[in-house]
C-alpha cells in the first residue's frame, strides 16, 4: 500500500502548526507537540499521500486567533482541520465530554466531503479515542489509539495523595473517562505505547487491555530544533535574559527542569535536594521553567498550591540569587533553555513521581545536556538507550542531590554523557526512526484487516437504490410518551405533518419491536412512517414494504454474543427478563427493580470480565436494554445520515427518556417534550436541544416551529 490516508484525532490543548501553547491542561504539554510532529513526519513519507489532524475549533479572545482557523497546512501532505464542537471558547478536557457526539457528526460530514475515506484512524487521549471509536465503528476503518495519560493511573495517584473520591469525580469525570478507555481498548485494533513500563504497568490496570494488540514505539523528537550548542548555532540571548536576571553568579553550571506546576512533577523534592546540598549551593544555579503565569492567585487551585510551596521552599533554603523561576516564556525559547544549560555544563533534572513519556528528557539529550531522572516509567528506557545520566528514586531527596552532584563533578564524564545523549537520540528517538516502525506496524495491521474492512465498507459503497429518493430532511420521533400519549395533541401534530412538503420524511425510533410498533401506531391512527427504527435502534425497516436494512444488521452484529450475555446476567439481582415477544436477535431486554439492581458500572464490569461487548441502555429506572456495541437509536440515525448523504442537521429528533439520549445529542436538531423523564434534565443548555414547554406530540410541533423545520422546506418548495 503506497497511498495511505491517515486521519488523526486530538482534542487536548491548543494545536497549531508554528507553535503551540502548552500547559493549559494538566496531562498535555509535550504530548500535544508529539501529535503535531507525528502528523508532519508521517506526511513526509513517500507511502503517505495525506494526513489530516482533526481537532476542535476555538474562538476565544484569551488565545490566538489561529485556533479559529478551519484549516492550517503542516506541510505538503498534512494539515490541521478544526471543526466546531460545543461552545466556541476554550474548554478544559474534562468539560468536553458532553459535546463529543457533535464532533462525531461533524467529522462524518467532513469525511463525506473527501474524495476517499481514511485507511486508518489514529486517536490520542480518551476524548478523541471516543470520537475515533464511533467513526471506526460506523465506517469500518481500523482504529489505532495512543492514550498518553490514562485515567486509572491518574486516579490512583491522586487518591494516594489523599484526595477525596467524590471531589476527584466532580473535577475529572473519572468514571466516564475510565469506562470510555475500557471501551476503546476493547475496540481498537492497535494500541501504541511509549515504553514497556507504560504498556505493562499502566495499561495493565485495564480489564480490556490485550498486550498482543499493543506495540511500543519510543516517541520522536525534532533534532533540527533540539540540537547541542555549536559555533554554527548562535548563543541563546533570550533564554539567558529570562534566566540570568534572577542569578547573582549566572555563569555557574545550570541545573534545569521544565515541567508544568503540578504535584506529580515533584518540584518540591528538587528544591529540597538543591537547597540541602552545600556543594550545589556553592557551585551551581537552578532554573525552573514551570509554565506561564500572570498572577499565581489566578491559576488553578492545585497549581496555586505548587507555586506557593515553591516560593516558600526557595525562601526556606535561602536560594535567592541562586534559582530562576521565570514568569513568561515562548515555546520557541524551550530549545534555548536546553542549549544554555548545556553551554554552562549543567544538567537536566526530571524528579517526577511518575513519568510515562519523558519527552523533555529526549529534548535535553538531543541538546547535549546530561540528565538525572526519576526511575519510574519512560526514563528507564531513555537512559538505557542513551547512556547519558542516572536514575533516582524521586522520593529520596538525598539521592537526588547526590545524583546532581555526581553529574556535575567530572568534566570528562559530563562530555561522555553529552555525546552519548546526542547519539542515542539519533539512533532511537528521531521522527524518522519513529515513523519507520509506525508504518511497518500499520502495514501489517492493514494487511490483516483488509478483508474485514472491505466487507464492512460494502455496507456503504455497494450501489443501491436510495429507499427514500426524494427525502432531504427527516423528522424522527420516539413513540411512547412523545408521539403518543395525548390524542388531541396527536391529531394537531398529524395535521401539521400532512401539510409539510414531500421532501420531509417521517420516521419513528422506539424501544418497541417492529410488530409492537406497527400495532400501536395503527391503534392511534398514525400513518405508516417512511422509516422505522425499532428495538432501541437495533433494527431499521423502510415502509410501506417494511423492507429491512440488511446492511445495518450486518454492521451491528460485530462482537455480539447474545446467549453469553444472557448467561452472564442470569441471577443478577433486580434484573428480570422481559416477555419473549420483547426479545430480539440484537436486543436483550430486562425489567428492572432499581432498589435491588447493582450500579450500571458493576454490570458493565461483569460483562467486561467475561470479554463480552455490549451497549447498555437504562431508561425510566424501569428498563434495561442490552444491544450490540454498535447498536443504538443514535447510531442508527448516524448510519442513515452517512448512507443517504444527508447532513445531521437535516434530522430533527424528538424524545422523552434515557433511551432517546444518544439520538438527541450530537449534530442533530433535538426536541425534548415537556413530559420528559428526569434522566434527560442534564441536557439543558445544549445548543442544539430544545426543551419544549408542551408535552407529547404538541411538544414535537413546538420544536418544529422553533427550528422552522418544515416551514422553511415549504417555502423552498413554493419558490421552486
């Protein structure tokens, strides 16, 4: 395969081509740069014709206007594509979850406009992993995932620091993040990790992690940007200006660290190590590059604590004139800091409690700067490959001080470490080395999955007659307590529906079976809809022939083991199988006693333990429907939109309960009727969901009027 199209997804941080703002999110920083540089490096390979990096468009006066640009080129074959998603302003990653389905819809629309679909989707972090998983499932494209920062290890680390579980859940949404990571690990064809430690110890915390589907590829670095001091490279006047104004004797060897101000970076231990060493007091200076700030009091609470402790410790050890703590720097200054420290025969220190990635260590090594690093995580492999420093226990302050002293004591050893680091990065950590291994693994993956890909994609690409050739817009409603429930309201709604133009289609999406749906619609006098999405989205039929969509059936049967799921849930308290007529090939339905049923998280965990894949839909605190992983009302609507070539905004969907939630969120126009169940109240404030003041079918009509859905089509029809 010589013409690869790779779609990359990353929603963290602020991404642009010429530089990027780091440190806005606690877990990002260098990893965001990794995503941009990976896109560039892949696009330079002759096997790759196109790399698109999809991210979120941000229009916020507090950041550069560049982040609002819909498209930015990264090179001849690579570009950043920014799609609107949720509010225009910058959002921290924990606030993105409610808007991810909207991004799925807009990514689908973007991909439909391309001349071809990607060969692979590579997602980064849990939120983009969720979007990538939805696209992968819908389009039949294999997904590669790189987690970078994992929820379980972060949660454990914060709990060990004494943080309260409830407070952590409010701040970080760990439950959703971890369950999403489990689903991604179950679905993804390949997981890329940076180190064996990350693969074994961090991913190993997850039930759905399969080591045989993972590969370790050390991260790359741009050695044209990070290079050692030389006569050909001018000194670093800006870096020196930022550092030296703090120092009484700036020419001493410089001990440098670069990180975000957060607890796990363990900066307090570094200050204590430096401050308690008379040798370092006498013969070295310390520089801490800890993000940018205007006013410490305006930082996040956790960062305020770290920065306050730093200043108190500097005072405690009387390090004034010996430590530099610049307030502001540009991304372009980072390389200069490394070279400045190397020119002054200094050393780079990473004392983090855990370091899964170690990008700053690679950058320091490429700059000819020896390192002292935590023995936890990625640094083990970096020091083993580069032989340019020592590892220390980050909890042992005396050991940190002695390691720094050792690194600075012998000029011959310092020069050997410097040369080793430069050579080690060139041999193991350049982008060329990274993408060579990446592409070997990718070609092997695509060769293995090509037959399955072709089989899945045939659902969309096979020439077929559009079941509704004149339809340009679709109104789709839930049945019980939405369309039906108030006969007078239904009569008024049907009068409106009959007056709409022929290019507006009408469909229902319901938890009922097809037979039950036809029966109840007939009893209430509702004409046969154009489309019937039944059994909680697991079946699609077209009227009046009630022709089933075989492609949808083939699509959702992926990983579906109905009998095994039923056996696994046999005996679970509070779950009682519904009557036989409510069970379907792709739907297992239970009545629920909410007082006895265990939490949904435990039911999901039970299925995961037995390697069973399913989508669980809990509604009205009375019903639990279990579907294939790809099955849902929302999934069915997105499938139809892509298959028919209609934008999601051409769909108006109406519902009242939890099993309508997935079809209401995203890029569809949503209406929630006034008599909705409490589980939908959390959707208030979503820009594309209208909460009607009227109930039942009157609420649907109110929503149509709100969006001018039907009226605008009538005006268009009259104009033509």
